[in-house]
C-alpha cells in the first residue's frame, strides 16, 4: 500500500485540495485571455516620455517620438491619410493635413472598427462585441536611435521594412504588442513601419453606386483597405528619408491576410515603384469576383449571402425604412445612387458591420474581399496573371508554418477537450496530426508552392521560400504544446519581432517560459538577420555575415525539363534539425497521394476529408 493510501480518506482528500485548487486557479487565469485577445492592443510597456533627440521635421510638420528598446527610436500614431469618415467613407484615402505645432508621436492610433476577437484582434469595447474607430489610418515608425543631426543620408540610409498585419482583413491592429518593431530596427539597422488599413465591410465594399460618384475606376474598385496600404507606401516614399530611411529600398512584409495583401500589391498596377522587395508570410491567393461581391444571391451570377446588394437590403430593413425584406429589395433597386450613398453613410460603422455577422457564428464577419475588380486588381485568375508575368518583378520571399491549422483546431471542441474555456487535451492524437498535416499542407501549397512556381514561370528575378517548424513552446497545464499548438499559424511572429508577447502577460509567460529563452532567442536572432538581409539586398544569403546556412533560391524549374520541387529554408531548433534547406513537397498531387495511401481510411472517410479540406479553406478565405 502506498503512503498516500495509508492516509485516512478524509485527510487524503484534504491533501489533494491544494493541488486541485491550484489547477483551477491556473486554468481560470489562463481563461482570462478568452475574454481579451491573443494579440491585444496595448500602450507601450512604460509610459513614453518625449525624447528631444527624436525630433524630425517632415513636410507635414515637426514630430517627436521616444527612446524605445534596443537602441531604437519610435514614433507612433502618425497620420498617413485623412480620417475616412462621413463623405470619405468608401472613398480612396486623401493625403493627411499638415500640423503647425510639434506633434507628440507617443501613442498608437485607434484600431479600425471590428468585432472584438481572440485571434489577431482587439478586445470588445461594448456589449455588442465591437471595438475601434473609423478614424484609424495611422502608421508607426521604429528606427535606430541617433541624434537628429546624425540621421543618415545618401548611401548610408537604412533599408525600410513596412509591415502589414493579419486578421483575415476583418480584424487586427498595427499597435499589437507582437508587432513592436524596436528590436528588429535596433538590432538590424533597418527602419520598421507598421501600418493600419480599413478592414471588414468598411475596407472592402463594391457597389454600383460607388462607381457613380467617381471617374477613377481604381477608387471604385471596392478594395479600400488595399488603397490604404498603397497610401501608406506613398507616405513612406515622401517622408521616410527624414527618419534615415532609403525610399529606394522598401520591403513590404505581411502575415496571414497581410501576406495575402502582399501578393495583391505585387499584382496591383497602382503600387508600382512603391516597394522593391516583398515577403508573404502564411498568405494565400484568396479572392472574390465583382459579381460575388455585389450581386444578390438570386442573380444569374449569384453574389455572396453577404454581398453589398444583400447588405444594403439588410440595412434598409433594420433601419425601419421599409416594412420587410421584400419591400427593402424593391426600394433599394429604385433608390437613386446619391440617396442610397447618403443612407449608407448615415449608418454608424457598427450598424454596417452588424449585417455582416455570420448567422451561425455571430462572433465572426463574412465579408467578400479582396475583389477582382479589373482596375486595381486583375479580374481573372491570379496564378495565371503571375504565369503571364503581370506582376512587379521584385525579389519575393514566401513561406508557411508547418502546423498552420492547429491554431484553429485548438478552438474546436470536437478535436480538443476544453476545460475552463481553454484547450486542454487532444481527443485523438493520430487523427489530430493527420488533420493538421493535410490542412497545413494545403495552406503551404496555396501560399508558397503555387504562387512561387507561377512567379518563377512568369520570369521572377529572385524567389525564396521557407517553412517555420519551431515548436519549442513550454508545456501548458501539463500538456505537450508541441502536439496541441506546434508551429501554428502566426507563431513565427514573436521570433521575427523578438517580442515573445502575445498580448496577454500570463499566457506569454506560460508559453515562453524562462528555461527555453536561449533557444528561442537564438532562432529569433537568425530570423531577424535573414529578413533584414533580404530587405537590404533581395537575397537572404547567409544572414548578412552572421555565418548562417546559405538560404538558396527556390528554383523549381517549372516549365522546363528540370521541373521538380522548389527548395525552401526550414526554420527550426537545433535539436530538431536546425536551419537547413529542403525540398518543398507541398503540392496537390502529394496531398492526394497521402490521403489515398492511408489504409486506415475507407472511401467514405476519404471523401469526407476532401470535402472538409475544400469547405474549411473556402471558409478561411471568407473570414
């Protein structure tokens, strides 16, 4: 009999209570992040004090920032466009107004209007779940810390890296802690700029009435969020030299929807010359046609359930203008464009977002975005456009994470048992890994293999790929996080920015415990070196003299007799193979072969997997 079994029953229960209570407390504390956000917007870690040595004189006026970490200066909340409110809602961004007094750039601008969200969003600010403002077009700058008289000029200017945040183009915030650019700027002698852009239906809204008020087909494209990104890049061209940046060496880099937007900017004629390298992290080529974005669901070319036509009808019905939905449809068709636009702009931002809620998942929005309008963005297949050479031929780096899909799988109670509202234990480890491997492989195919092969066929001058495999997260409540989370979607960002801050202090400390610090900071240093070297030269090489393994070009030989898999850099911990080049086998043929070769699956199970892959990735492009 064990020592514990020799203890009388009641006393044995009392001994267990401290352990049980401690587990409950820890689980409840972790659960707090459910009511907050995975990447929450916060103010800088300490209240910043203006640093007179950071004063810079722009054409718009004088601006002063503060001394940030890692020998960097930071300037936060700089306007790059007029507030897109009232009559400027659903119009192309206008240049910002100048200011007379010195502007204190010490705080981030407000998030753009969105639903509060765990994944990449901001906390809800009201009982209906909304957050943010329409007045949100601001950017942030981090640069190596120097006195005003020592700002480099000419050949000494620093490369510029402009970051586009993710969030499905319906959520996200350039001021999230995870995106703090101080370490990347200070350690690698680059300038980091993070930008906001309109998201959701305020950022992506295509309607015939909008084409009636402008002769500019690009402005009427419906892709206002992308036009905001272009406006921010124009601001960089006009003002970044005052911070020591080289306007002739600008790299755009974005993650998730930001990576998707990087691909869009590569294809948008209006962005030509505004950037000189591009990095797409976990991006895909997910788009909708103009008819899908605009038409009623009953049209010959049916639109989405959340098309602009359907949204207008819902807004009219909710406003009580008409008695029912049928009358609203007739009223919308007869209303003059000027009156319809007046009505739409009179609705609050939250009213507009509300009609885009998914009826089955009211915490999510379903918005048609990026729109193949034929003016700003190609109307046809984007892979075909790439194969035809219709893109900005700059050096391009694209990658994906090995376990992309696990971030979303942790929220699925059919796959993961939950306690106190947080993931706890995988129900079936074998099927969980298969599920992740197939969905994450599909993501790598859509975001890396397919676009890089198409770009290579189209004559791209320099292409590079990667897969992020690092999964050295600390155990959580005794569970193996490498199994549950692994190298999930977005988990390369803490290493790239060196922040290791997910927006929730407790969750960050639990996942990035002290004992793993040395290993993750070493890979962080290596990733920063590769990204910055690519920004300087268009080739990540050996990480700019950091004695790292050579990152060789993609070179699949597509369209030639040497056709084969491209090669990508694996980013991983030394114990799991470390940094190394490998063949990239993320292809449709490979995924289908894996499914067909799995003898544990019958025909019905295989069909269910194929259907699940198609349905879930279609939904991913819509949210």
